[in-house]
C-alpha cells in the first residue's frame, strides 16, 4: 500500500537528542518540520550523559535549559586517580560562562525533555517510520519512507539525517565515512554505589589493567565506562563490574547493584562531507569517536545549532544557497579536532602495563598542575574554546559571544545582532542603526557597554568584533559580512556609511 503524506519544509530523520533538538529549533523559528524515528518509542537506556558548558549556553539561547538545570547533577572537577594514588584534581569551573560545571543528565532523560518541549511547540515524533530513499529535484526532495509497513511519499525542501552511526541518510547520499575501529572492547554500566567519591567530581582512572571512567549521575548512582579484554556473558554482570572497580577504581569505592549494562565497540570516523545538495547529516551520522571525554552528543548538538539558522535564512528567502555550504566548511574542522582530542585521551588512559602506569603516576601530577594545561583541557572539554576563525562568514576570531539579551529562548533567533558600544560616537550609533534597519528581518542593533561593535551571528558566534570606535571603516566591514550572508538590499543612506 502506498500513500502520499503532507509535504514539509524540513524532514528530520532520527529522534535522538540531536534530531529532537533540531526539531525544537525549527519549531522555535516557525519552520514546519517532520521528525521520523524508526524505533517504536524513545530509548529507556542511556549512553550519553555529560552536557558541557557551551551546550548549556546553547540550550539557554534556545529556551530549553531550565528543565536540564533543575535535574542535573553538577560536576565541578575532574580527578585523575590510580587505585592507590590521587594523581590530579583539575577544577572544571570556567569563569567566562554562566554554567561553570558539567551537567550530568542521562541521554534517555535528555530525549524525554526535548520530546516534551517539541510537543509543547506543536510537534510530534512519528515513530516506526523509516527513511527509505529520496530524489533530489529542483527546489525540493521527493522522499520515500516506510511507516508501519505502508510506503509513504511526500516532498521536503531539505532533509537532515540525525539517524546515528549506521545512518540510512548517509548511505543514501553515498558519503564516505573514513576512519578506523579501536580494537579494544568497552563496557558500560549504570550502578548504585557507596558515597566514597564526591558527587561533584568525575573520575578518570588509568591502570595497568586498562582505564575506567566514573561519571556521577547522583550521590550514589554512577556511570562506569571501562575497557575489557574479553566479554563475559551477553551483558556485563554486577560481579564483573565489581571486579573492574576493585582493580582500577580508587580504594573505598564500591559497586552495590546494577541498573543496566552493555558491551560496545568504538570507532573513530567522520564523514567526508556533511551535505549533498539539499540533504545534510549531523551527530553520529557524521562523526563517531571514543567515549572518553564525553564529546559525542555535545558535538552533534552543536552541528545542528550551526545548521538551523542557515536553513531558516535560506528557506525564508533571506540568504543564498551558498550559505548552506558553510555548514560542512565550519563543522568539519571542529569534528576532526574532537576526534583527535578523544583519540589522544583514549590512548593516554588506555595504555596498559605496570611500566606505563609507573610513568603515568610520575608525569600526570606534574603536568596537571600547570595552569596552561588546565586551561586548555577545560576549554576543549567544555567546548567554550570552539571558534569559526577562517570561515568565509567571519572576520576575526569567530569565538563565542554570549550577552544577557541573547538568553532565554527569545533573545536571538535567525537574526544577526550588531552590538554597538554605548561609548561610541553618535554618528557611529546612528549609522549602525540605519544599516540594520536597511536589512529588515535579518539584523538588529542593540546597545552594549563600552566602545566598538560586535556583529554576532544567530548561533552566538562572533562574525566581527572591534573594541574601538572605528567609525565608517568599521561599519564597512560589518556591511560586507552581512551582504555576503544575506540578500539584504541596503538603502542609499546605509550604503554611504
């Protein structure tokens, strides 16, 4: 049986955290999106857990942060410890963010919160619906899905595959997924434990037997991730987890009971590109890597945060199609850096043997005390250090920019914001306001303390910044960046700036 279903602007394949967040962002901007999911319901188990400061800032700008903050266990330090020795304790409290902690929220809870937010915005997840194929046509795609055994066809202007490591969308697009598989087998277990370890501290424990990471979900509930030579049973037992804890975890820590567990293999791969025509991939469909560092889900959420404002401007006719090409250009360098970072961390923690452990025990306490090392580690793991410098959309550092008026869900959508310093000359202020008025719905002017200007993209990254009042030459740079990214038609007055 074959049916024709309603058309849509955006089709999202996969209702994990990445697809659900993208669906919310489409709804927040007034874009019509359909979200399909092959599973019959959301998962009751959790793999991803850590939500880092920059992701919390993004959630804040998107208006979904509050329920996560209400239930999250907050981690403010990372400890590196062997069985018998505390090797390092690194504060995880970045002062430049309103969220100076790692929020521990199990992935199934993240999915539930995002699904509820999508429903409040009038959306719903179409379960038991599988992407089959599509044909790219002029201005749209003809999409074929299987919905509970029925073949359904409809049109979508854009398609985004957020459908995991075995992505059907990526396979349909024939995008290479280069990389390799780690030979090591991993164990994951959610356990009830004693309270011997602080609830606000994440533990990384290298040992001669292999590493174990201990993530605090609450004061006594812990996520265990460890390497293991050979599986014992179909899933890890409590006895196996207790053995690993006795061998590798800090003394005094005990596993009492098991909620759920699994074995898994890990790969380090990324797609050669993230777009073919009007079809895109994001999240695990675009990149997979080691769980050490907890970067997977966060990186996927940042993928769609980078993409959605570009889609919105394009679909509303405010920007040329070439704006969409910057998605791959901007995200692939970030993805490659994440894979390299997690790979190094995995190798440093994963090397086995007594001699290696003796060397780690000597080196880690020295290196970890160095302030540059601590700063670099926090910047990378927190994702506060991500920048889009070198992008065609950026003149300057391309670093994050978060100002109070951008927060809360309504402070920034798919509009550029030109922050103009209150100490600038009246001429500069008037010229900046005229330029933004000339852009209609794609830019606005706001006052900020001090001098200079900052042109902030709709994803909260700086397109241009100057700390001084550069007058007309400064605004000429800003105008050129805006014209490059939009179809804005400036008035004669604005062009004269």
